[in-house]
C-alpha cells in the first residue's frame, strides 16, 4: 500500500508541475484534465503526507523514550507516542478506503425507472410517492430532474415513470436504490381500513456515452406512433412518439414526452444505451460472483430491499437491517442514512475481499 501511495504522491507533484508549466498555459483542455486528475487524488496525497509526518514524529518519540532518563519527559514522550499510534491507525484505515477501486460510473448522471409491481392502483400511487421522494432528495443536493417518459394511471399515480437526474456524483449515491420497494398502508379507497401491500421496482442506470457501448444502427428497429395521455387517449395528431427495439437483446424503449420526433428519438437512444451498459455490467458481475443477482427482481411481494410501513411510521432497509421511524422524513427525501450504511457495507465487503494491497 505504501508503494502505491508513493506513486500517487509522485504523480500529484508531476501534475502540479504540468499545470504550472508555461508551455501548457494556453491549452485549456490539458489544464482541465490535469486539474481534474489532481483533484481526484488530492485527499489521498494529503492523508499520505500526514501519515509520513506523524510516522516520523512517532519514531522520534520512541527514540526519546529509549534515550531519556528523566521519568517525567519519558512519560510525556510515551503519551505522545500513544496518541500518534492511534492517529496513524485512523489515517491508514482512511487511506485503505480511498484506495479502493472506484466504479467509473460514480460521477455520471442517472436515469431512473420506477414501475408499478404488485398492488394495482395502490402500486401506481406509490410510484408517484417515490418519484416525489427522489425529487426532494435531488433538490437538497442541488441536482436537476428531467422527466423522460411517463405513463399515468388516471388516479394520480404512474404505471411507470422514467427520469434523468443530473448532478455531480448522482450515480454514486442513488445506485443503492435499485430493487423492489414494498409499501404497507391503508389505501384511501379502502372502506374497511385493511392494510394493503404493494410493490414498486426501481432501476438506477448511469448515463453512458456512445463510446461506452457498441450500439450499431443496424441492430435497432425504430417505430413511430402518436403520443397518448392517461387512459390511452391520443394527445397529439402527429406521430412524435418513438419506440426503439434493440434486436439482439430484445430490449424495447418508448419515449413520448418530448414535443418533436427527433427529441424523443435521442432520448430513447440515451435510455437504450444505459440499459445495454447495465445489461453488460450485470453479465460481468454474474461471471465474477458465480451467481445470479438481478437488479430489481420480478416485483413480487416476497422480494424487497426496503419496506415502507405507514401504520407503524417505519421504513426498513432489509439489506442492512436498519429501520428509520420517521417515515414522513424519509418520504421528504431523508434517505441519506440508508445510503451511508449501504456505502459503508459496500466498502467493508471490498476490503474483506482484498480490494487494497
């Protein structure tokens, strides 16, 4: 690990020289790339320098303990050595986490799909609730939401809604939201007060570039149709809605929310790229892990990553066995507690698997 850290520190110093080099001063693209790379390793270098400084101070303190005859001075040196040992250990743990391999998609924007599963109209209403929850979360972090496609149920819910979240580090936070979300509550239409259980599937995909996916035009079948509103009635006279079918995989994407056919086609292609990338990433995970790990499952009531229990005012994340008893706060976007725990577990699993040498 120390050899790796020394190499990173050397690269940091090289980047500082390159940024300050008069030969590069007018090459804005180069300067931007260098600055971005430097920012990405700045925290590691700062901690590594702290580690070096404190390691030297510890060596000096231990030497003083061995050489000093004055009991009072020896005790002071021993106390300093104990504090430094504790601090150095904490720095080492922080450096291990920072050196873990990062998901290259973490800084990407996100395409989210929320779909009604089991539960009829009540599931559709919860799709709308989750959409609002993620909207509040994005707003708190200064991210922007842009709806790509939606199919309303006519009672205030959605059969599905697809939207983009633009913001620094969006995928690094929201990737943990993928899966089946279960809601338990009494529907407004239920006269006898019976608790109803419904499910909603959430898929989170990083926005990807054309260069990340081999998407050939000859592999795409394209259809155009008239956009429709709630209940299926046509709301436009022209065929602006677009359906793209990726023939080799069978993936189908429909987009109708934009005003022009061209805009819908570009949006549909963007979603298709993200789905194909996600599909390939899942194949690679299965090969490595040797077992199937589906992102969202089938939407059955028995499958869930999180349960929102309204009668008890409780939200439970079953992956980490953590409950939050402030359900209104969670629905107002307060999901960071779950995300932090999930990220910590993810880091711990990578460390136990030997992610840092």
